[in-house]
C-alpha cells in the first residue's frame, strides 16, 4: 500500500519528530496524524481524563464509570512506540537512554520483586510493563522477566545488538544509575626524559 504519510519524506519526518517529542515530553499529536494511525480514541480519552478534577476522577473511578488513566496512557504509549520504532530505525540517543533506564528497572525487579516499593518504580511504569504490584513476588518476578525480554528484543532491533544481562548489577540502587555511555579515557603523553640504559 502506498501510504503518503510514510512515502513522502517530509511528512514522514514530521511524524517521526512528533512521535519522538510526544513520547519524551508529553502528548502533542496533531489530529490528522493520530487519526491516520488510529490513536484518536485513546488520545482524546486520555486528554479528557487528564482535564478532570482529581477528586471527581477518583469518585468516578470508584464507581467504575471511567477507565484508569494509567492504562489509557500505557496503551497509547505502546501504540505510538510501535509506529515510531518502525519509522525511525535509529532513534535518538535520549530515547534509547530512556529505554535502557527502564530495562535496568525491569532487571532490578526481576532480581528482587520487592523492589516494586521503590519510589522510582512508578505506577505508570508498572502498568506500562504489565507488572501487578499486588501480585505475589513469584508472579511479579515472572512478569518483570517477560517484560525485560520483550524490551531487550525491541532494543536489539533498534541498536543491532542485544542487551547483556550483566550490564548493571541488579542490587545497585536505581537512583545512582546513569544511562550507559562510552567511557572517556584521557590520553596522557609519556613524560620526556632519558630512555632506558642512559
């Protein structure tokens, strides 16, 4: 199928940039793009829930008359990620760093399911990766393992290499972790002086 949204280089570039900024900074997808990719329903529902008064939202949630905003956001995020990663085969480093940070959290949960109580492991993160906070440690561990494997496959597709399971020790606290970067090794000139034997 000849999709003008993807065959026109200018439009494709606009879509990639729009999805990137939305995923990194909050939703801002023009109507024509979200309608073309089928995101309108969840996008508009998310905006509607976000604009509700917090107390009214809690009451409506207790009654079951509105969906969980975290589930709507997770569904929208995953749908946008799928299209973005298909169109942008080499995403910016900041996007890959964000996925790497999430991979580290999943590895930590896989090693220690009780880490779910860490404040850096947010409810939205758990919903996005289908990890049930109220489940048993064994179930959470399996859920984290499954999510970790899927994320590894996504990252391998974008970077051409698979994450190594020993990239970070699972026991290291999340707050001290930084995105993986190539170490800078300074080159120091050899001191001038007399050579051997002089």
